[in-house]
C-alpha cells in the first residue's frame, strides 16, 4: 500500500463533523457541551442568556471527532441589538453543521421552545435532546412528554440525558456519530476548544459576574482582557469589567472590595485548572455607557 492509499483507508472508517447545540435560554446547552468534551470551556449559570459567543468544544474518539458548537440561547421575547446579534449567530450556525442537537428541558415544552422549530434545518438531521432527566421522576409521564414533542417536528432521533450529572452522554454520542461525514480529524486529538486562552480568561470572569451579582446586573456588563502574557510558566492576566454606571461599579466592587476579591479569586482558580498552570490575575472595574444597544461595540468584542 502506498502512503496515499493508506491515508484513504484510514479516513474510510473515521467520522468527523460539526454539531450545533441549540435551544431556548437556560435549557443546559453549555453544560451539555462541557460534559460531552470533559472540560469547562463554555460558561454556565442559573440565569438565562449566559452564552454570548459561539464556542467550539472538541471531543475526539479513536474512530470519530465531534466538533460541538455551543450557541447563545435563542429568544424571541426581548428585542434589542444584543438579542438580534445573538439570534443571528444561532441562525448562521444552523446552516453550517452536519447535525443539530435541539435541547429542551424534561417535562417543559414551552412556547419559547416551539418558536424555534421553524428555524431548524430540513436537510440536516436534528436530534431532540431532552435534558435535566434527573428532574423527571415519572418515566411514563416522560415518555408521553416525548411523544407530544415529537408530534411537532420530524426529529431524526431522540435521547434523554442529564448534562449536569453526565448521564446517557455516551448514548447520545453513539447516535450522533453516524451523522458525521467520513473525514480525517480536523483538530489535534488533545485539543478541546478553538478559543484562545485569552478569550477563555474573559469568559471565566464573566461567569463569576453571573454567579455573584443580582438578576439584572450582569447583562449590562462586559469584560475585556487587556493583557495576557506568558512569563515562563506563569500567566499574567489583566481583565477590565465594563459597567454602564458609577453605581454599578460600587456594586461589583462590594463593601471593602469583598465582592471583587471573591470574583477574581474564583476566576483565578478556574483559570489555573483550565490552563493547568499558575495565574496572576488582576481584575478592575471601568464605567462605559450604553454598550448593550451599540452593535458596533458588540462587534468589537467578537459578537458577530
Ligand atoms: N438539574 C439539572 N440542571 C441542569 C442540567 N443541565 C444543566 N442544568 C442547569 O441549568 C442551568 C442552565 O445551564 P446552562 O448550561 O448555562 O444553560 P444554557 O442553555 O447554556 O443557557 P444560555 O447560554 O443562557 O442559553 C444551570 O444552572 C445548570 O446547572 C441537568 O442535567 N440537570
Ligand atoms: Mg449557554
């Protein structure tokens, strides 16, 4: 066998492709992707609309490579520049993948879920992924629930999972694998995301804002990684939190700087885990007004 013939024979059994993860806000898309790839590369929170960027999460097996694309929760209820940009990002993703995972919560089939059905592609397999299985105790009711949902769209297949508890993820992968085209892997086998450490550092700080601030605050904020330097094995990272108003600045900083300290300590620990090395992190807060409605500003942050 020549080298070329050998490579073709190798590709013949190998599957590799793109898998979009879509659904309304808060159903567990990012949690699902993180558990499928075994690393936390996409931030998650109890609040809706945490994800603002498309993030690729890569999972490699001996016979397949899955490139998952986590997307922002699609929503039709609130208008505004931010939502338009987020929704556009979901629509674009749907046209570029080999398989779609349409994620919903077990026992919750809402108007917000149904409104997404017309956006789903017709020529690409769409799997129904019923997440939060741990919350659905009644199996008969769950099976009736799935039947109801399946009446509304011709899903290629269905799987029930618990993303948070890592349940039935291997079963889900086994169903996705045959939908991927035959191809050699696109990424090195130890690579888990296409995003840079610099990007991930900013996202980790944003996740802590979602965790430690009230209901509305994190939505009007953004983060900017102002400096990311390697100093031997040490990473020196400077992050600015951009807020709308002076008043928000003092909320983020907290009494005696307590809140900001908590945010930066937790972020640093997460970064050290993800980057597998020591991090020196400095976080500060800056006032910047009116960003949420300024699309140009969003673009500057890669939200296009
Ligand atoms: N009980 C339970 N909770 C889950 C499960 N999967 C995710 N969650 C929780 O659901 C919430 C939302 O999870 P995310 O992964 O941020 O949801 P998302 O769909 O990415 O949300 P957006 O990015 O805002 O659209 C978090 O509090 C998760 O811990 C699960 O299997 N069981
Ligand atoms: Mg998300």
